[in-house]
């Protein structure tokens, strides 16, 4: 029965099932994490000492491997000393879900240890600024160049072979060079994001532009469109939705270059925050900060998807880079029925 | 009626009305003149001829259909007239001037749907007018008139993806006609539509053609469609593509569906079929029929 088929090949699921599965895709990993965190016999390899007893190297608050604790407990029992006490815990680098959840709030409230270190919101702001700046600079040159290469074979032949070669060079490889040329502040970080984005951008956008249906171009030609008008009124509007989707995907890639970019020169932004917090062993803050990157990324993409639906009303189904999350923009599409308006009595 | 009784009467033997109609058409000025047109291309060092020696003259407000089996180059002919393809010999004259490239004086309706998906129906019809430098307000007023003519005023703010196939082609016709072309080229415009819609569209096209001063060159592989629409039918053959015959259609106008069974119509159809599907020997294209299972007596 098709109705009960959850695993139909290439069949879209009903909306409620889609929503359920979307929720489950987050619930399942969190559930596994919760089980590992809250059920003592699953893992919990350490003992958190609450009372050191008379064991000389134990102290209150220390985490000790279970085997060592059992050995010392046995020794203390045999010697008739005061017994050490403690309870099983996970290592500090795996905080429980509720601690990380709390860190989403407390991380913003945790003051930096040193007066010149940034707060979390400042770190995030710094990272977003770096991304946006790098992405803008890349797009300012990359989008027009991509359109040019997609439209004219001349520019494609002139540019693309070199760009094809250059895009295989890993952006971080240019880190030392960028610092040497641009200093240690934000400039080299922005440069890494530009290098990481630009070359892919030109090729991907050129490809999208090249996919323009040639029949549309021919139709425009028979309607009297000149050379330049063909580009501005046909080729660009025909590929604008694909270019928009490309930009959304590229923005996601820019985030992956961010962490690499931020360790170049003086460490900055969210990377600095994560590193500092890890050093202070505030792993709940580390997890929260990493999750925040994901949340910013996904919510930006969802916003852009929604915006795309409004910018391009003729194409409400823009391809989504996070299809499962884009539950909106899928309203029922009305198909107007055909039929002649005036009479069909034969004439002539 | 037995088929052997059918023969295509010469239009001159027809009723005085039909004979008179063709005399009047021939007295009109020639809009499109195709002279000794040739198209060939080279692939893997071998020269292939698409067609050769194609000539025809189309008079003002004439409706010409081009029929032919696949590979005869009938679509290529329309594309060369439109200026989208280049010929390799001969010439195409529009009002006596050689055609060198695409232009708004030759409107085209394609088989595929070529409405601009990012423009509303109204904006699609306005496209050519805007390219011609018309102001927004004039273009809009004219587009409204054309949409009214094809009966789609109600859908002027819809996007193409909201329309059915037949409606899309009606918008495409309105868009091409809004430019007031000297000739309307139609390359199998109804081939992708279902049979019922196709019939409606044929009637509709004749209604529009009657109201508008436009000459039509209509490419089709549907012989009934050609017989129903055309004043004259250019029959092309394949391998290599060439003109087989240029037939005056004796079916009187105005045309209506009842004529599909008239003797003139059937005779014309038979004549066309003889060109397109020759029943004579030498047809190497037959499928060998091997009986796989023993079919019962009641199965044919």
C-alpha cells in the first residue's frame, strides 16, 4: 500500500511525515548523547571524587580512572583507613546536553579572563564580519566574471583553464603569504575567504549561466532583442535563480574556510573563543559555540530560501541546500485550467 | 468512399469561388521569396545535405504549411527564414531584402514552450515592443489588446508555469504578433499538445489569422493539420531534402471541422500521404513480423 510506504523510491513523503523525520534527525543524535551522558553504566569511565578519604593523592573534585579508584579503595579497606568516595562521570570534554544548553545562555555571560579578550558576542560579530566582507569582495568580482564566462565562449576560454587550476590550490596554503603581504590583523583572514570562494564562484556561476535554455535566447532574438539586451533581459534573468542558489551554497563553503582563516595571523573571532574556552576546560561553552556556527549557517540559509521565494515569484521551488529544513515555500501550487475564453466556433 | 475514387481536383477545376481565391492571392505582393535555398553541414569530414534547391514565394496574408517526413529539413527551413540558422546557398528575401539574421519582422512560435518564465503573461507579450523601444504604457496597452485577442486577458498577471500548454502557445502567438511581423513562422507549435487542444488551437489560429494582417509559414508533420490550415502546402521529401510538390488546397474557406470528411479534404490528404508514406515497393523500412506465440483465431 502506497499510503503506508515510508521507503517509496523517489516518492515525496506527506508533510507531517517530513516534519516528523526532520525533528527526528535532530532528536536521534541528541538522544544518543543523552543516554551516554545520563545512564551511568553506558560509559562513565571516571570517578569524580567527593571525599578523598585518606588516599594521599586524591582531592575533592578530582576525576580519577575507575580502575585506579577501585585499586585505592581496596587498599584503603585493607589498611582500615577512611574510604574515599565519589561517583561515576564522563570525561570533561563530553559535557551533558543540559550543560551545553545552559551554555547557550551562560557563554554570553561568561566574562573574558583577560580584559582585552572579546566576549562571545564580540567574537561572533567578528567572525560574521570577516565572512561577509570576504564573501562580498569575492562576489563583486566573481559574479560578473562568472556571467561573462557563461555567456561568451571567448571569456570562458580565456579565464576558466587558469581558474580551474587555481581552485585546486587549497586556500590555507596561502596563509603565510597573506600574512606576509597583508599583515596579521583581519586583512589576511578576509583574503583566505576570498581565495576559498572566488575561484569556485566563477566556475559554478559560469556553469549556471551556460545552462540557460538556448530556445529562450532564440525566441528573444526573433522578438528583436539586440546583443546586450539578450544578456541583460534574457540570460541574466533566466539564470538568476540558479545563481542565487549557487550563492547560498557558496556562503556555506565560506563558513568552512572561516575557522582556517581565523587562525592565520592573530587568532580571532569564534575560533579564538573556542580555543580559549577549551584551554580553560569550559567544554560546554566550546560545544555551544560550535553549535552556534551551525545555527547561524542554517538560519541564514533558511532566511535566504524564504527571501528567494519572494524575490523570484515565478520559481517558488528554489533548490535548497538544506532541503529537509525548508518546510515552508512548499505551499500548494495552483494550476490554472486551460480552455478558450471566447467561443470556439470555427471562423475563416 | 473507396479510396480509388478520390483524386485531387486541380484548384482551377474547383468552384469559381476557390479558383477566384487563388487568383486573388497570386495578385498580392510577394512577402517572402525563398530562392534555390541549400543547407548542408560537415560532420566527420563528410558533407551532409539537409536540403537543396528549395524555392517558394509567399504572398501577403497567405497561409503556407510545410509538411514532410522527419529529416527533410522543414524546421531548418523555418529557422533559416527566421535568421537563426545560416543557409549554405541560395537566398531568402523578405519584401525583396535579403535576410541576414534574426529580426522582429519575422516572428516565430516554437514547438517547445519559450515564454520567459520570469515574466508575467503581460510582460511576455510586451517584451518585443519594449525591445523595439516602445514606452511602458504604450507597450502595456498593446499587450492587453493582443491578450484580449487570444482570450487570455484574465491571466495577464499569471506566470507561464501557471498556464496549460495550449494557453502558453496562445501567449506565444500573441507575443510574436504584438511585434507586427511581416511573416509569422510557426515550427510545429501544436505538436506537444494533446489532440483535443490541438484541434482547438487550429481553429483559434485561423480566427486570429483572419483578424490580423499577417502571413504565416507553418511547419508541421500532421497532414490533417496542414490540410485544415493552409492555402498552399509545400511537400518536402527527405534524403536529401527537396521540394516534392507545392499543392493548392482546394478545401474552401472558411474552414470548419465538418470538412474533415469532405471529398476535397480526403483527396488532399491522400495526395499528401502518397508523398510522405509511399506505399510502393522499395520501402526497406518494414518491420519483420515474427510470430512468437500461437494467437487464437479471434485475435488479429
